[in-house]
């Protein structure tokens, strides 16, 4: 993670947990891996032990980037904001993403991954526990975030990491989440359909669709019924596969 407080520094110290994160990425010698926020290289060393074909790290803190480069000269380190850098990297068709990331970039990063034409085959992130639970939630507890992410990836909350494993200690616990890329191609309007459905999460989906798409309530009801969704359903009750169906019929 990053070195200054405003950049979200909380360094994971527990080597057993670091190894478990690296193991969760299922890295082989054929894999290209991108690590976000290597910090002092705590997780990086466990990733290097997997002997991937290539590993690239992105570190926002210049001071840490320089120190890590001196410690591991053979490591490719790109200084800067991962959210801005990732879309511009030359990556193979299949690649993997691993990171112990600052909490404040989680939403931006996940949105950027969702928008990429070539998202990672597997993503393993250490993030805030509450956010991990939201991302992996399913109906009847779906959310805007879970619906966006689970459109392109299957999400699994792997394990919780106590705040006591970090220095300095954060205020909340963390969790490791795994995202496995789905093979299905999403319709171009999938994400706009998700936003339409969750325009007001407490309202019925039919009302949100009607308001967002500027269509009559009867047409919105037909969209839902045609996708085998009851008209009284609320956004949190709808599965990503059903959102795909709605998007295709709009």
C-alpha cells in the first residue's frame, strides 16, 4: 500500500496472511501479474515466489517505488495512480491482478476494471471488509456495486483479515475478495441498465426503469415480465443474468 497517511497507508505484517493472499491468486509460471500498491514489497515477495512469467507493480508513492526498486532491482515498478495506469498497460489476453489497496480507491478501481475491454482473468484484492461483503452480495441483498462487478466476474469473499495484522492499525477489519472473469460478453448497455435499476434502491425496479428510461410503467413492467422478473421486485432482488436480459430487451 501507499506510504503516506493521505495515500492510505496500512501495511499488512502477517506473513501467513500474505502467503494466503498470494496462494489465492493461483499464479502459474505462464501468468502475467499486475500488483497494485506493493509498498515495501511484503506481498510482492510471495508473488515472486510463484515465478510468474511477468510481474508489474504500480506504486503511487514515489519514495516507496524508489526504495522497492533498490530492494528488488529486477522488478518492474510503474509509479503513479493504478486507476489511471491500468487501462494503458500493454497486457496479454489473460492476466491477473493482485493488490493490498487503499480503501479510498476501491470503488474507482472496480469501475475501471468493469469498463476495460480486457479485464483480468482473476483478481484478488485486500479491501475493507464491509465493501467485500457488498461486492459478493447476492439477491435479496444485491447492490449497485455487486451488480456492476458480478456482471463481468463471479465474486467470492475469501476470508477476513483482522485490523490487528496491520501497521498502523486501521479502524476496521479487511477482507480478501476474489473475482473470476466470466466468459459471457455483456451487452454494451449493461452498466447503464444497472444504474437505471438502482436509481433509487428503495423503490421498485419497475418505477426506477420507468423513470430512468423515460418509458411508461406498463412498458417497464413488460421488460421485467419478459425476463421472468415479478413487477414488484426491488433492485436488490434481481440477479446479474436477469439484468443482462433486461439490457438486451431495452
